[in-house]
């Protein structure tokens, strides 16, 4: 027990665990499970061994708001019935509580900030290396496997790119800035390599938030030139994907309009969305019940021609439509609270005089904006790796953005 207390008292422990989590998440299979588990268990042990508990009143508020989505699905579950495995990903918002409590118990803000931002930069570089390896090994294939599916791979690459961008302008050392530049461009390349337009769209909106922040906070020629050079790099990397996806979507929509949408990717999305509209209209408050989509699709395919594994989809490729379908407008309201309340709280902390608090706040804000936009074409609560990385990142950014604590 004494050894454990000494280990958890080390100021380098939590920064190292955070660095390892982000540096390896898109480089090594299952690394997010291993290092994420180490981080959460370490936080739990620190919470139990070093009392009193330290929690802001705003921590309590945010924890409750993050749980709004799973709680809002309960009425639908009681009225319509539910497959309770559907709650598995939304309830991972509970990670916020042990992570913030544990970090408040022993973590140093400055060291953890460096571990987070440099870890994200190293992770962007690692993601680029993995993407290059995958493209050389499987030319023409979308990057992701065996780490994860291409969609969550792109979502996490977006997170890494946004954190690395802020690190470029915050890092005091030249080598750290250089690492952050390569990490940012590497993560951007990884978004391109996935071929997913949802993460690309979210990345564009999140990056816009960061550009506005950086240009307003640091109005020097160096910052202006650096920002627009980075923007040029992003456009050079992502423009081909943007054009190809625009052409594909336009073509698929035309095919869908002709009545053959089942044969195209975007056509299947549009069919799923139309089913979501119809079922939500039939039960606007409670939806079909959490986790019942497959039975609805089976009924649809019984009277319509379906291709491939259409009837086995477990989400409709739009988080907002999916929430309304499964839990009605009550569930959709809970989702909106869970997603957008952190953005409001991060935005309010941008007025802090502390540069560190501002950087953590704008990073959290940009990540929430990127996730909310990305969810227009794909679900956040569909893959373990994306859910864990999202809530851990929100928790870490919140800890870095709120330094005043009270004992409870």
C-alpha cells in the first residue's frame, strides 16, 4: 500500500499515462483499452487513497449533464421495451467522474497539459505512420483496420489534429512545436486516408473555432503566417477527398431519386433516414425503444428489396436521427444536452486570464463542435474506441480548464 501511494504520488504518472493513451491510440491495436484502463484505474485508486474528494460544483453539474442522454432514454425503455446493451456506450459518460476526481487528487496541471497536447501530437504522427503503412499494404482501401473501423479512426484523428494544432502555438520549446506541426499534418492526412467525410466535415468546423481563437489571441505576423501555411497544408491534403466525396454524394443522390438507392452508400443512408422519420413520426415522444432498429429493418426488408447486410445495421448513420428513432424527442433532447452543454461550459471559460485554461477550453470546445458536426453523417455512440476517447478527452480538457476546487 505504501508503494502504491508513492507511485500515485509521482507527478509524472498521470501525464505519462495520458501521453501513452493518445500517442498509441491510432498506432497499436487495443492500445486505447490498455492505457485507457490504466488511466481510469489509476484515477480510481488516487481518489480512494487521497482524501478528501476534490470536486468543483461545476464538475457535479457537468457530470449530470453528460448523463442526460442515457437517463433520457429510460422513459422509452419502460414504455417500448429495450435492448439494454444499447445503453453500453452512452453510460460511459460516467468515466468523467473517476477521471476528474483522480486527476484533482494528484495530477499537476502543467505536466498533465504537456502530456495531453504532446501525446496528441505524437498520436497524430503515429496515425500518419499507420495510415501510410496501410495504404502501401492495401492500396485503395480505407484506412482503419485492424485498429478500428475507418469512421471512428477518422473521428479520433480529428481529435488528435485539433489538440496538436493548439499545441503548435502553446509549446515553449522548438522541438515540441515541430512535433506538433508534424502531428497536426499527420492526423489531417489520416482523416483523408479514412475516406470518411463526416470526420472531415467535423474537422473543418472544429479547426475554424481554433483559427478564430488563435488569430484573436496572438495577433502577430508570425502567427498569421504560420496559421495560413497550416491552412494551406490542410487544403492540399484534404481537397481531393472533399471533391471526390462531393461527386460521390451527388451521384448517389441521383441514383436514390431514381428509385435505386439501395445499391449505393449514400442511398442506403437516405433510406435509413426516411425510416427514422417515419418511425419517429409514429411515436414522437418514445420512438421505437432503444436497440430495436434491427427488428424495424427486418420488417422493412420483408416487403422491400434489400441488399447485403442492410437489415443488420444497428444505427442509421446520423446520431440525431438515431436518438430520435430509438428514444423519441425525449431521447433526442437528452442527446443535445449531453453534447452541447460541455461546449457552453468550455466557452464560458475562454474569458479566463490564464493561457493554459484558455487553451484547454478552446480545445474542448473545438472537439465538441467537431463531434457534433461529424454526427450528422455517422453516430458517435457506435464504436467503443470513439466513445472512450471522446469522454476521456472531455474529462481531461475540463480538468485543465478548471483549476479551483472545493473538498467534498
